[in-house]
């Protein structure tokens, strides 16, 4: 994530900001310094009132930890309140931290959410798609550290009404996906979940809460920028920069792709889209031509991908530091029979180093399957 990568199921991807109509920036929140805004406090208080039928006490009003945890209630709490002649909550509300395993209950919520909120058809919402998208993960659960992928489930009166998919990582907590019961949209469960996950990040003594990608000109994404202090990842230098600097730039110039490493990298998105559309039209006209087929290349180095190493930058890199799995044996890439004999394997290894960077690439093992 600190190099702009993101996961969906087991699939790890990194968008090309220069060639995307929607420019995506990795966003993270400094959880330890987060203070709920007036709007966030209003949402939390309104939800608390919905559960308990009364407002939060003044002594707890702006304490995130207390506010989050006093919202939870169950049948035992209700029974104790009744026995002790105390105020009885209107609803039970419970948040549970569960494994990222499939259940029919989770799948039913997924189908409801995708059809009502995203207007998807049932044909696209098969059980295996749900498992691949929100249950499968490349992360291995580590009991000692608590690292891994999980489902955070929100149950109202015993019914699953929302679920967050989160990754617990050494650098913090990453929010992968969130879905909710559309009939409860007025409760702003998305904002409740962010505060819940930020609170969890604070409890784990982790510094950062990752919210995926931020798109400045997308109304559905703007809420992510409301949590401060937040930073966006420079797509070329991988330096974290306060979101305020980006917003100031966007309001002043309107150019959506920007890297603050050099003024030359500030591109006019409108001009870029126009030129891209024109080139796409030219490509379409050439698709059947033999000349186009011969000149076409899938090489990463042809796409001017921000943040990747240029081919000349890794010409003298020692590929013996990169390990590969070949025939069930982990060996240096330079000792691989496939690496030595097949040009496309050497290209894949080279492009992997370019995309990941030398430091990260040296920590991984590439699987060669030819």
C-alpha cells in the first residue's frame, strides 16, 4: 500500500494514474491524531440515540473510544437494565470481529447491497463471485500478531445489517470493502464503520488507517477526505503528503494527476483524456492490420507507469537477489532454467522488479509457471 498497491480478493493491482480517466490516490489517516469532526460527532450521537433512545452523556460526547463502545448492547445488557430498573435500550447492537469465511448470512447481505445500492443484476452476484471478492485473501492469519484478513460484522436486533472487510497489517488497518442494509441508509453506517475501524486502529497502537483510493472529482469518494489528518501518496516518489496540499492544487488548476516531485509531472487531465481518446480511436482502426499486430507490445516499460523503475534504472541490478519458485524449489532467479532459457520469463522478472521496486522485490518469491 505504501507503493500504491491495493487488493481485491487475491488479486493485487496498481492503477496507472496517467492513463486513467479517474485518477486514484492511496489515502491514509493518522489514526492516533484523529479527532471526530462536528459532522462525525453528530452521526455518532444520532446513532447512539437510535440504539438507546437517549443522547450521549456530556462526559462522553467527544471521546471516540467511549462513544463507540457505549453504543453496543445485547440481550444481556437489556435484561440487566430491566432487572436494575435502569433505562432499557430500544435496540440491541453488536459488533463482532470474525474470520473472512463465507456464510449464507454474509452472502445475503452482499446480494441485497449490490442490487439496491449498486443496481447490479442477480446474474453477476453468484456465490463464488462473493467468495472470490470478499472472502479470499492472499494474507495468512498470524495468531501471535493478529495480522490477517477479517470480517467486521454489525448486527442490529440480531440481524446482520453491515459488514466491513479489513486487513490487519504491520503498518495499520486497511479498509477493503464495506456493505450495509440499504433500508438503514439514514443511519450513515459507513461513517459509523470508519469511526469503529479507526478506534480499533488506536486500540492496537497502530498509527495508520488506510481507506483505499481517493478520487477528488468523485462525490462518492469525497467523504474519505473528511477524516483528518489524512495524507495522499505521491504516485512517483511514494512520499506521503497532506491532503490539504493536493486539494489546494486541484482547486487552483483543475489538473487531476499531480506529483509534487517536479512541476513537469503536473499534467492537464482534460488534455490527456482528449489525446488518449484520439489514440484509442486510431488503435481501433488498426486492430486488423498486420503492422499493428507486429508493433504491439505488452511491456510495462511502454506505458510510462508512474512510480515504476525505468528499464535503464535496473540494467545493472543483481537479479540473483530475486528468488523464484521453480519445480517446488526456491532458488535465485539467475539460477532458474526458465529464466536462463526463456526471454519472456526474464522480462516478467524484470518488470516485477520495476513495478515493486528493488527493496520490496528482494523480499518476495516469484512463482514461475510456464
